[in-house]
């Protein structure tokens, strides 16, 4: 007897509750992270592929650039003003967003590159096989269609 | 000067420029020279191609006999008109043949210069188990008046083949010339008696009559009565001739007795005169007066004779006109046994009936088979003579052999022949005849029964191939002249089969294999084996032929490089003219197995390659998906690594 498929429950409301809690309890961190990770969050919304590979890469790169500003916010009192002050520094925001862009670029280029590598390997293997086939045909006189 | 290859027995050279027609007893003869001594006192008597020399006599007569032209050697040498020839070498006769200087001889000369010397020779021949069978005036020689007569050679043709019928007893004169067989010493005594009579008369009696008439007259009247009854002869000669021409060979004096003419003259054997009919029975227009003439008439005209037998005319005539109720009853019994057979067997049955009836009517008569008369040991020469020239006789002879008629004939007269031996021989002949394939049949029988018959294949027509060792050189010459010839034909195969002792049986049997490839291969192996055993000389023409023929076998190898290598090696070996290494190279079962196995491995590898190439060709989308997945994972991994590195730096600073 087949079991009925499990019902998928939406966790959006729980994520919204979490975000609201963070905004309420640590508005400085929330503002800083929201601004720095804005490209990642945007990518998360736009990336419809299973596992969100592009958004995942953008977010990871963005998160790597968030570490020094968060350290700076922590040491400057964790206030919303300090966060705004940090956000006012173009280098902080620019670095985060450039890193996000690099993540996006990496997510787009890596599949293309690996596909090119795989294709090259396959062609190389096929060339070796054809050479061997030609050797066998010439040595033994087999009939070969040569079709692939 | 003749080349060593043209010398007979390595010493005798035939001088074709010196024909000696009077010395051959009717056969072509030439002068011969002993190259080792320079002595030219020899005569080379030429053997005809389809009338082989007497192998047994040539083998037995190793010592010369005084008063006889004994064979000194025999072998092949160039013959007249540039053709190959075979000659028997004897001493040159001491003078001209008696036929060339025929005149009446006085009684003393007949006894001392003719009868005694000839009887002495016959006695010695008899002691060796031989007969002469060529005693006739053109084969008897005398150095001059007062010298003893010398018997000519009798070895260069089948026994009695060239004897006129007058010199032969009726039972031999009625036979085919080649089928008279070796006979007995009594037959020589009969011929001696005719020669004695001729010398006494100064002419040959009945010389003006044809052979059939001579035989019939002898049968009708008896030999002595037909030839000498009306002649005036010295009483001693009359008595001797009467005894020597006795109808029954057992009644004739022996050579030992003839050495003492007085004793021979005094020996009288009372032979019962044959019954004579009141009225003749006519067979095919020939009136017959007694049982022997009836037998002869049936033998000569078998269809008419059979008619007379089947409709009872002959039996009635025997009973009423001849008054021989016993013979009539035996004929009646024979007919009763044979009348029931019909259909395909009828023809053979008729022939057997005729043969048995003749044998009953005349126990001295030869074997008669559908008009062919012969003695069993004359079968081989008869086959040789009829070969290629008389297909009708060949068909009849084939029937004779298949039905083992000789055995049946001998069974009807066991007291006058060696029945068990003839039965064995008849079975052996039939076995050879019925052997299938190239090495069997009539050719095989022909060569088996004629040990000195040369190979009659068209391939060896320019040579005289009488021995196995001479086959390959002849084939080499034939193939060199025409490379498209096939060197093994039925005559060649049968000749090899008949002459070989052992060791080639496998190849010879395989010649008749149903699969053409096996039979072909057997031919190649046969040639190679013969070269290895009998003729260790290069045979470049045959080797080239073999290389051409085995090319398809080379193509059967799978590996192309090996094929090329084999062809090159085959060409090298062909130039060396050695057949066995060529065949070993081409056949090479171990190499072929390895080649086949390697081919299987290669085929499997090729299949795998084809499959993998097909997979690669069809794997584009799969590789795209795989590349996408891998790229995404790679990007994620890079991002994670960067994050970890930043966190690690932050933790350490």
C-alpha cells in the first residue's frame, strides 16, 4: 500500500518571524547585513534552480566580505548609527557588492569551464580510440563502418 | 655419346642409328653399346607403351641362360622420333632368325641343333618358374649351319602377345593377343612342336589362313591333324610333333623328356578322341561338330550362342546328335539356375551363363566374357591394350571385374587352376576397381596389374614414367611447359597409389575426400611428401604452381602483416623449389590457431572501441549536465573556501 506524499509546509512565515526578531533586537546588525548582502538576497529570489547554486555562490562571497564590517560594528557599540556609519563608507559597501558580483561571475563561469574541460577530454579519448580502431582494421582487415 | 641419364642400368646406350629389325622377334630393336666396356654386341628391344614388359620374368632372370637371349637390363632411354622409349637389353642374336632362311632341316639337325638346345632352355626356365611364350621362327636364331638354335627374347611384351595363332594351342590362340597369359611350359612345348614341324617342312603350316580360321581348324580336327596329318615327315619327327601338339597340355612331353628325343617319341598318351556329331549345330553361320567347336562358337558369338543355349537347341543337339547325355544334363542344370534372373542382372547373368557353358563344353577353354577371351593372368595386359582405344572392351572388362567372373570361372574348373588364389585376386581386383576417388577405379587396377606399365597420363606423355621416382621430374617438366596444368590427374594419382608401398595412404585417401578443400590440400601434401621421400631435388615449376594454388590459403590468415610476410616467404621458398617447407609454412596449424585467437581478441577490442565511440558521440548532453553540476559545485566550493579563509583570518587577527 502506497503512502501518501508528505505535505511540504512553507517556512516563509518562520523566516519572516526570524528576520523581524533580528530587526527588533539588533537593528544595527540587521541594517548592515541587509545592505551588504542585498545582492545575495536578490539572487536568492531570482535563482529558480534547485539548490539555488548561483545565489549560494553570491551569498557565500558576500558573507566573506561581511566579516570585517561586523567586527567593526561589534567593537563600535552595535548601534544602528554605527551601522549606518559603516554603510556610509563606500569601500565597505563596494567591497561587499563587488564580491557578490564576483560570486555571480564564478557561478556563471565555472559550469561553462568545466563543460569545456569535459568536452576536451572526450574528444581526446575519441581521437585515441579512432587511431586504435584504424590500427586494428589495418592489421586484421576487419570491416568497420566508422560510424559513431 | 649418350648422357648418363640416357643410359640403361647406367651402362647401356641405345644406338637409334642402328636399327636391328630382325633381332626383336617382331618388335622394334636397335643396337646397344655397353659404355663401360665399349662392347657393342647388344640389342635393345623396344617396349610399346600400352604393352608392358614382363616384370616377373625380368625380375627372376638375373642370370643368363645359354641358348636364350636373357635380359641383361631394362629401362628408359630416348626412343625413335625423339619420343621417350623403354628398352630391354639382350645380347645380339648369334645370327639371322630361322624365318629368314627357312628350308627343310634334316632329322638329325632338328633333334641336335634345334630340339635339344631349345628343350634345355625350357627346362631351365621351368626351374625358375617361367615360361618363354615367344617361340616362333622369327624369334629363333642360329649362328650358322651346325650351330645350336638360340631362343630370342620374350620379355619386352606381354606373354605370347606377338605369337601367331598357329604357334599357340587353340585355348590360347583364341584369346586376345594381350590376354594369353604366361601359360605353362606345356604351351612352350606346343610352340616348339610347331617350330619343329615348320623346320621339318621348310614352311609354316596354315600360314595362309587368318587367325580365327586357324583356331577353328585346330579345334575341329585337333592340332596335329590340322597341321601335320597330311604331311610327309620322318617317323621320329611325326611322333614327337604328335606328342608336342597334344590338345591337353598334360599330355605333352616335358622339356626334360624332350632332351631325350627317343624317350619322348616312345611316350604315348592315349587321349580319348572327341565325340563327333552326326549333324552340325550352326551358331552364327558356323557349323560345329563337337563340344569344343561349339564352345568356341559360343565364345566368339556369345549372343547367338546364348540364344542356342536358352532355347534348348544346344542341349538337344548335345543329347541327340553328339550323344553326350552327361554334358547335356550339366548344361541343362546350368540353364535352370540362371533362367530366373531378370532385369539389370540379366545382362551379367547372360554373360556368366555363356562363360560357364563354354567352360563346361570345353574344360581347356579360356575365360570368355561377352566375346572377350583371355586367361586370368592376361587381364592386366588386356586392360593396358584396351585403355583409351577400345571403350567397348573396357566396359566389358569392368563388368567382368565387378562380377568377379574370374572367381566364378575358376570355381567351375577348380582341378585345372588355382581356384583359391584366383578368387582372392578377383576380390582384390574388384576392391581396386570400386575404390572411389582419384586413386581408385580402372586406372588403379590398370597400374596394379601391370607393374611396368608407364603412367598413361597426358601430363607424362613426353616421358616414360614407369617408376615412382620418375613422376615428379615428369610433372615438373609438364608444369614448366604449361603452368596452368594441374599436376594430379586420375592416372597420376592411380599410378602413385599402385606403385607406392606405404606411407602415402593418408594423402591418397584424402584425394577422394568429398570436401574440395581437403582433396586439394591432399594433392599438395602428396607432392610434398613425394619430393621429401623420392626426389630430393628442387622443383621450381611445381613450387611456383603450389605457391599460386596456396595463395587462397594464405589469404585465410587474419593478420594482414602476417599474410604479407607469408607471401614473401612463400615466394622465396618457391624459388628454392622445395614443396614441403612451403606447405608447412601455409598450413602451420599452431600459427593458424594463434592467428585466429588473436583475431578474436582484436575483434572484441574493436567492438569495445566502436561502443565507446558511440557512447562518446551520444554523450554531449550528458557531458553538458555533468559540466554544469561540476561547475556549480566548484563555484560553491570556491565561495565556501573564501568565507572560511576570511573567518580564519578574522579569528587569528
